[in-house]
């Protein structure tokens, strides 16, 4: 590793080529020199307002180059950045703030207007740094305009962090109904990014497309692989992500060469006939993951673009980024052929354990477990959850040899490649996000009229992308629209069900538990009825 902290990637490129373009968004182009200067400005601003080593700093901003600038500024202040979805309901945002207790928040004007009414619930926050507004109203928390932070060139702060310190906390869906924060260290990032840049041969000539939300773990690759290589990050604007078919226009305009995207986005582009052989000639490498990509869509992509390289990547947030990778050398022979998740990355070991904690045989399904430098520090402030998920290696000999039990089911082929089988529990991957269905159910059950709630991921006949479907039961007639409206106040948009179906009562299995298989069948029956002209 050339550097020992994540932000030193920026320092090295700035020292070698400050005029190279670092980031492009729909509003600005930023060089490495500008990024270095502005990140230093933010760092000095934070430190001068009482941010100390390993303090948390929340970042709540619309996607733009300023988010990357803020992230690097937080790291340069020896602090931990906590990206929060700027579109999340205020209740969820406050849950994250109460959990991580940030000493400062960097936000834009839109986020500030949402936070304004909740300042009393943010007792840990000592300062706000606000961008994109011309003036600040007096408030309970001292604030600084980002644009008013002195423009004078400032030196890089003297870093106090070590590589074992936390660099960021990402909040994922939690099984208790509350989001849980995964703490990732500088060492985790360096191990991942140093491998990725070498393995995927990313260079300073590359232009990396950023489609991942910054509160999602795929953004780690977008930001830090770009910095490590001295490449250019092209940030897709938020409005474009609402119309994915226009993504090709951006790829062509910015001459993008590398894209790491969620499988559902690739499936959407394939199923909407967006692929054309004369388009996106600059794109050379496509990395996809986050959920299973239907093989027929991979075949479609590879037949349209035979000269591009495709990689199936796998890795949970708790293992930083990519834990395994499968380079796809040839077009799959059949749509029924599974796409392997490949072999473990550098400094990573993956093995499959049976229920009695022994190694699974070749072809035998079991729980996929990970060990190595990529394993996160655990769940922020939750030793109990950490102890359940990060356990002592049952195959190891030392006390400190730990593994992460992913809850994913997989099997090893005879050639050593791994194949993903499914989830061990009700945690699902949907649109690239990891969602705990229980969290949605608990949120629905807070509504007085709902006595029972169950959420399932259902296949549809109309689309290759599955749908989140909620079933609710209560003593009175329930209006799905009002239930959805109330649910939208407490969970982010990507967790909202596509449909809410009222029932008289929930179907139960022979153990007295909700029969989720019966619910899926009920939905399939409703779809068939809708196809015959009946209402769903």
C-alpha cells in the first residue's frame, strides 16, 4: 500500500498532477488541485469548530462533486464520515443521527430546510456547514456557509489517524426495525482499493461513471478507485437516475470507460431495449453486483457489446466492497446457466460452512463466510449485533481469527468458483440495496389500523425485476394509498412496496407463522386475474 490513510490517495495525485480533472458533475468540473484545496478548507473548518479525531460528521447533500469534497474534508479532519440519504424521511435521518451522534453536519440548503424543525433532537451536533445557500438564518446550532470558508490555499492537516481507525459508517436496513451502522476502517478501504485498481487495470486515462448513491457501499469504489488511479469520476445527476434509459447519453458525452453498477439497472436497460450496438463505444469495463443478474440479460449485453469486459462482483457492506469476482470470458450458453460470483479477492478468504460449522463439500450449499482484511470493524455502538455476525472462525486456531457470517447461501464448484444460491433469512437485495423486510413490516405495524403486516419480494410476469409487495390485515377496511403515504414518512423510497394488498387475515403455516410462500402465490394469482381484466 502506497498510503496508510484513504485521503492520501488524493494527496498523491495532487502532488503529481494537480491540473488533472478529478470530478465532473452536471454543474462543474473540478481538478485534483481544486479538490485538494477545498477538502483542506473543509477539514480546517471542521477542526476549528471542535471536530476531533474519530468524531462523526454526517453528510446530507444531493449527489454532486461537493459530496466527494465533503467526504475528503471529513477524512482530512481525522473524523469519520456518515453519508445519509438526502431524500430519507426525517424520522429515519434522526435515527441515524441519534445512533452515530455526529459532532457536525455538512448539508445543502434542501437538507437544512428539512433539518430545521428537528434541531432539538440533535443534541450531539455542535456545528453545521451548509452549502448552496446565500445566507443563513439564526438557529440553535452555530453554522458556517460552505462558500464563506476562506479561499486561501491551506496546507493539508497533519493527520493523527492510523489505518485501524474508522473512515466511514454506512447505515443499512436493520432486523430490529432500526438502521444499523457498519464501520469501515482506512485499512479496509486501502486493502480493497489497492486490489481493485490493479485487478481491473484502472489508470489515470479512465473515466469512471458514478451511479451509486453516496450512502451505498458501491460508492467506495467510485470515489477511492478513481482517486487511487488518478482517474476522473463522472457523477450521474440525480434526475438522470430516474430515467435510466438516458444513462447512455451521459456515458457517450463523458466518454466513460469504467462502470460499476447494480444488476437491476443493467436488467432494466436490457429489458427496455435500450442496448444498441452503435452506442457507448468508449465503455470498456462493466462491473455489476448488488443482487443476482438474470443470465438472459447478461447474454443480451454481451451479444450487443462483444468487445467490452464484464465482471460479476460480490461483497456485503460488512466486507467493505468486493469480496469475490468472476470475469466473464464468454457468453453464457443458456439463460438457465448461473453466473458464478467467482473467487476471493486479495487478502480475502471465503468458505462455505454447513449448519454444524464444517466445510461444505463441493456442490453442497451452505452459509458463505468471509475472513480477511476486508472485514469491517463491526456495527457502530452495537456489540451484541457485532458479536452475532462477526464470530470466531470455527476452523481457526487463534482467539482473534474472526469471520463474518453473511447469511448468504452459496456452493463451490469443482473448479473452485463460487455460485450464489440465495438468502438464509428474509433479508433481500432489491435495486442494489440490502433491505430487511422486517424493518418495513415494523414500520407498517406502527399504524394503528394495521394488526398484521408481511412484506415479500415477488417475481412478476411483466418484468424481470421483482417487486416488493406488502400484505396487511386489520379489523377494519384498510386503504392502501393512505397506508403507503404514512409509510413513506418513516422509510426511504427504495423500501416502499410496489403494492399494498389488504387481507382479512394472514395465511399461516403449520408452525403458526406467516406463510410467505402462500402470500407469493396469492400475488401470482392476483396478477393472473389482472391479466384477465380483473382488478388486482
